[in-house]
C-alpha cells in the first residue's frame, strides 16, 4: 500500500513529507536534486543576455511547455481508455484548449498544440501497447526523493518504458540531454521501488518548432544514469538544512 505524501514548497526547494510525528521524513523533489548538476549551457546564456532576459525566456518556455504537456496528458488519458487515436486527438484538442484558455494566451496554446502534433506525427505513440501512468507521482523511501513522471507504458514486448516530455526552441545539446537522462534515471529507480517491476527503457521526447528528438536510454547507460542521480541525491541530502525545513513545516501546521 502506497503511503500518503504531502508536498511542501520551502525557501530551500520543494520537499515532500512522508510519515508522522517522530517518524516524519523529508524528500527533495527530483528537479530540486538536479539543481546540483552543473550547466555550462545556462551559464553561457546568462553571461550573454543577463539574468533579466534569461528570466523572460524561461517564463516563455514554461508557458510553451505547460501547453504542450496538457495536450499530451489529455491524449494519454484518452488512450488509456481506448485504442482509437483519432478519437483521442479530438478529445485532447477540445479538452486541452478549454482547460488552457483560463490561464494562457492563444499564442502559447497554439504553440503547445503544434509541439504536441510534432510528437504525434513522429509516430512516438506507435510503440504504446498499454498506458501505465500519466503524470504519475513516484517516490523512493530508500533514497528519499520524489517526483512526477510524465508517462509510463508497456510496449508490444511487454517491456516497461518511462517517458519524459520536453519542449524546446531548437534541438537540445548533449549536455542538456545528459541532465534529462539523469532525471529519467531517477524516475526509473522510483518506479521499480514502487511497483516492483523492472524498467526496460527511459525515453525523452523533445519537441521544437522544426521537429523532434527521441532519446532512448537502456541497458548499461540507464544504469549509469541511475547511479549518477543517486550520487547527486546523496550529495543533496548532505547539504540540505533538514532542521530548518522541519521548523518551517511545523510553522505551516500551526
């Protein structure tokens, strides 16, 4: 039986709380842990355009990504119930647009829709036999971290594949993809612990205006990325101000 997890956004990053009383434990989010991974890519951009312009670009990218994820999420929700992809296209077009209109401008929605169709027309969903998770929350009590994976499915060999969606303005560099792969390694660790089933592959589906990238991670390379994540997770726990987070949590409870 999976335990109840509570989310807590703190000044020291996002945390998740498991347990009660003296047995309470804090788990950093996967993305919080990954903040330790150095990024020459971001530092170069910051040096060239400055923090303010970088913030504007990041916010624009977040809106684009939110819209794309919503179209993909609704398509997968429908796909979980039926194999009729045409029906699911109609469903996600109607449902996603209605949900996004409350929060996003039409331009962001249109961009997100285009990025979704890039992935759909690239045939990435052709390998999906059965949807296992959509926006699936995963956590590790052994290693103390938590996060949400975009998508997990069983392929036609009944192998489990975990997928992370990424939007982009252009093809991603090897450095950026490496960080995505470490993130995928984290979700693989947590999925295997939660569901007691081995993960065969991690895939990163990247969509940008001119096309897509599909990164496939399996075998020894997947095991390497798992170990890389565990290294950063251990390092993060060593520097994490747990006493301050506990006090912050107690204040939120009063």
